[in-house]
């Protein structure tokens, strides 16, 4: 059955000697290779050169503090519920007497962990937080690590330091010793 009357008759021509030796195909492949050889490279030398980030880039997580230096997170769990990858886990606790300078509300996160291997950096945790405590930095990426347990970021790495100058270049916020010293210092200050 023929659907159209636009049939075209093709003639099979015999191949020349050059075509049988695949010389035109070899020269065509070499010309493509030479064209790509002189093009601008797509890669960058990462530590020395950094590509500009997109304006909508969502990078490393930070737990923000308020104007008085207290943690904003009230351990409501909305960020953990909103996370499609189930990367956020937290344990809530009650604020003790004398910790008013450390935590904003009566309830706070005793432990707050984000598994960076599971995180897809979608930003839903940032949108779900009613206290604007979770923030994805637009200029930092999660640094490379060698062990799996180093990708689980706790409060020691996530909580924003009191002074923005105390941030490290690698994205790790404070060591556990520095975090304990900071908590003690804030607890001694009058509220």
C-alpha cells in the first residue's frame, strides 16, 4: 500500500577508492577534533578560579541568630516535615532558667542535624521555617569530605556565629569547643 505518490527512486552508486578507504570520514573527524582543540575550555581551575554563582543558587545551610545573638530555631519541626529527602533531624528540648540569652523561645533544638549526602538543596526547609531560622547561603557550597560521617552537619557547623567575622572559609561555622565557649560566654552576660 502506497500512502503518497512522492516516491523517489535512489540509485546505488559504486564507492570510489577514497570512500572505500574511509579517507573522507577520517579527515572529517580530524577537522572536528582540530576545531574543538582551539575552542575555549569548558573547565575551570577550581581552587584558583571560581565560577560565578547563579542568582537563585542555594548553598550551604545556616541556622540564623536574632539581633541579640540568640538562636532563632524553636524546634517546631516544619523544616524536617517539608524536606522531601528527609535529610533533617532534630530533638526538641525546654529552655532552662538562665539560658534566656541563648535561646529565643521556651523550646529550642537540642540537636539539629542535616545529612548533606541526602540534601537536594531545594530550599523547602528555608521556606517552611516560620522564624526565618534556616537559611541557605547563596555564596557557599558544601566542602568536599572523605568520610561519610563528616557530611552530617550538626549545630556546631550550622549555627551562625555571633560575629560574622568568625566564619571560616570552608563553611564550617564553629568547632564544638568554640560553640561551648560561646554558650558559656552568652550565659554569663546579663539578659
